[in-house]
């Protein structure tokens, strides 16, 4: 196979800042790619939208992005979107598309007490995709599901500098605190949640938390490494880009923080 001497353009997409947790893992593994981090803040949160709505919306946002930028690989860094949008996206776009889905399989290999907790948006918890994942990989475990609409916002707020209200978080986790067997392995099934892992760990001090970030980064590396020379960054890849579908005060604040993530150029896109 011919190795392309040009940095690949990788799109990482989410409804909000959650995808940054995945982007971070990918960036650490593949620092020489060119990145576009896009988030659909106009319609955040995705966790309360229907499957049909999300399929149309995500397709249309990605289509708009492709009008401005060449994409060599896309990561849908959102469990809520990935669990419904991947087939339609893959049939529409010719570049490889990697989705993020709850890490049930690794959790089933890790749990000792055979009790796994899946923390995700309400939409992800209700998806047939998620039910099938559990049946396929964790049929021998008790899987406790907790679908919450508040957690992604708590994570967004934390990144904006608002301290997590531990009392509120504890109340949200109450259903699991009342269980006879508390999960020893907790799957963070929403890409926003690694931002509040520290606070969740304070509540479930004995539990191991798992997210899909590292596995996705490895998958991205393997796919790109087959085709591109990843040892060098070409000059066309010097600026990593942030796109959002709405511009407001929060975005303004966020952009300042994003230079810590090596995302240094902003553009508003209208889908
Ligand atoms: N980050 C998204 C996920 O992984 C969801 C957040 C939202 O509700 O928009 O599911």
C-alpha cells in the first residue's frame, strides 16, 4: 500500500464538550494529524432527542462540515448519536467513521462481583443498540442502568468553571446507592462523564470506571497508520480547528480554554 505523505484530517464530533475527552486520547496517540473538533451546541443536549431527529441532524451537520473541509476520518464522539446514526452516516460518506458506544464488553471482563453499572443519557439507555450490547457481552452479569439528563450539563458547567454540586450528584446516584449489590465496575456511557469522574469516584470509591476513549484512539491510530505517515506533521496541518453550530458567551469562554487542547482556530457553522 502507498503511504500518503500528508497529515490526515480527523473530525471529532459531539453535541458538546464531551467529545473532548475522546479527542484528548486520540491527540495523545496521533499528535501529527490535523484535527477538527465540531460540536452541535445549538441543539445540545442530544440525550433528550428522538433517534429519527438525531439521524437527520447529525447527517446534516457532518454534510455542512464537508462543504468546508476535507475529512479523512470521522469520530462520532457521542454515544447518544453513535447508537443510532452510524449506519446512515456510513452509507452517505466515503471516509471511515468510528463511533463511540458504551464499554460494556471490557466492563464484563473486569467486574468481580458481576454487577456492572451503565451511566448514560436517557436516550442511550433506551436504545436497542445498548440492549443488544448487554445481551451479547454481559449476559452473565447484572447490568444496572441509570439514564440521566442532568449529568452532561453538570460536566459542561464544570468545564465553564462551575463547581460540581456533590449533594445533587449524590441524589442522582441514589438508585445505585440503595442497591444490595453496588456495581464494582461503572461504564461512563456518555463522553461528557469522564470530566466528572473524580466526583463520581468520591461517591463510588470502590468502583472502577471505564470509558471508551483509549480504545477509540487505538482504533483511529490503526486505521490511519495503514495509510498515512504519522511520524511527521505536514505544514497544512498546523492549525487545529473548532467548529460550533451556535456562538454565545459559553463558546467564547470555551475557545480560550481550547488552546490547552491544541485547538486554535474557531469557525461558526450553520447546519
Ligand atoms: N456526549 C454525548 C454522549 O456521549 C451526550 C450528551 C448530550 O446529551 O448531548 O452521549
